[in-house]
C-alpha cells in the first residue's frame, strides 16, 4: 500500500473491510462484496468488481494523465446486502463462460457442464437455472425472479395417469390437474394418492404406471423444506405447446420451444378415439408454487463446445441433439442415467396424453406417455426479495439465502 512505485501507471490498493483498513481483501464466498458507492480511485479511474472472478475491474474511460500517473484505489468491502437477482445480474456482466443471456426472453441463464450455481437450503442442494424476466406472481405483479431446480431427483413418478376408460389409461396432458402437480404442490392433501406428499414431507402412495398404477413413496426426509417454502411464492407458469400442423415434435429448436411454451397452443387438438376421449379443458398458464423445468430451460443451459458452438446447438432440433455431443455434454441439466420430466406438453393429432422428456442420450424425446415413470426434479421461483448472504456457488461452498 505504501510501497515505492518504480514505473508510471502502477496501481495500488488500500482495502477496507467493515470500515477497518487491512492488507488482506476478503476471500471469495466470504459473504462480502465491493461497496461501489464508497470505493474510489485517483486519476479518474472508476472501480468495479467482478464477483464471479473475484477481481478488480477498473473503468479507465475517464483516466487523467498527469505527471503523477500512479493510481491509488480505496476499496471498501461490505456484507452482501443486495438481492440474489441483482447479485446474479452483477456476475453476468463479467462471467461470460458460465452465464449467458438468451435472446428469446432476455433471461440470464447458467450454462456449461458444471457452473457454480449451487444453493443450499437446510442442507439440501438446489441449482440456479437463471434470472427470469417479468415473472407474474398470479396477482399481476411482474418481477425478475430466480428460478431454481432441485439438484437431485425426488424419485420416478407419472406425470399423469388415468383410469383405463380415459385416454386408454395413459393420462391427460393438462398440468393444472396432473397427478404430478398435485404431488408437488399444497392444497391437495385430501387426495388419496400423492396429494401434496412432497410439499408436506409425507409418505403414502404415488402414481407411477398405466391405469392409475401406484407405488409407495416417502418424502419425510426429501420433501420440501420449511425454509425454502418461506423463500418462494406463487408464479404463473406457461403451459403452451407446439403447433403440430407446422412444427412436428421432431423439428423444434431451442428458441422455438421457448416461443411455443408461451403460446396459446394447447395439448389437445384431437377430438375422438380411445386415446383422446377425456373431457378436461386445456389451459396455457397455471398459477402455483412448484413446477418442473421447461425443454427450453434444458436447451438454453448448453454452452456448446469445440465442434458445435452454443449458437449452433440452440438452432439445432432438440430431437436430434444425440448427434451433437457438444450440445448435451456441456449442459449441466443433462443427466446421462435418467429420463427427466419437463413441464413442456406435446400437441399431437391422435392423442392427448404426451409430454416432452429429456433423454439420457441428450435429446428431447417427443413420444413420452404421461403414465411413464420418469425422474422428477422440482423447480421453483424465489421471491424477488431473497438475498445471497454467503458462499460462492460451488458445490463445496454453495450460496446460502435469506429473506431479508
């Protein structure tokens, strides 16, 4: 700090932590960040801080060249006291390797094989999909909110199944009444099978097969944690789907999936037949607390690779991603072992029970029947007021959250 400067242009730092001068700046993940209002530099240099790379970023656009060209910066660090949304937005300014903004909705997303996007809630790991723009809370208030997905599956269950007389027992592709929705969310405790068991950390029977088939399920240790319940709230989830007349299940790219998920297309265009005889009204939005990832969430999580760039991956049909390892191997939402359910619904000519799933071979499967037993990874939206109070997002030092 007080050393002799040998060459012009050298820069010297004085560090202040909680207003106390020190020769050591805080370590990454210690719960501190740069106080940009108090920090200052001489010679017109404006100090900024890259929380992801944990380094000083100087803005020299107003730099004043004088005979005394040495620049001294006083860097003040304070406890993180900004929302998680603003914190991630700050990271996105500098971390172009593991964070990207999608052109479809201007959402900020974590990308790559294993970004530092881990969150710990009561000892349970979740991961940040990204900061989603203008999420409606169901009462008309739209805010940017962080979307999480559970790091581990809660088990294999049906998206929806039905009696053999309804769609031949294959289920109904309407999320607002789906068996899996009722398993994950509050308010369905009166259901004899699955009702709110994950939300309430209960045990009993869950749907997992054709013709309302069931299996025992136990969420007493892996159910929704009370602390996380306090950090989330209702959101409007889009449940639109593809236009089967123009875009079949095999020719949809990532941006097109994003568009269709927010469209007015519903999952039922057939009107007769044993696979299309349910009488459930289809909707294109749903208000609730716990959902699943979209196909577009999976697609936008890729960083691409040497042979296939991210841009190329995004414009490839997800049905064909198995032919492009760079697209799925460099994607943290990919799972090489299990099939994963999504919230994205399929519009098909002859039936009304299909939903898209992610294959362990990396592609998006377009022929999944709702009664299939596939892995479930719950997804939620954090309140916009939630703050990150410590951690660096790595698996060994995940972010911890606070309401205020």
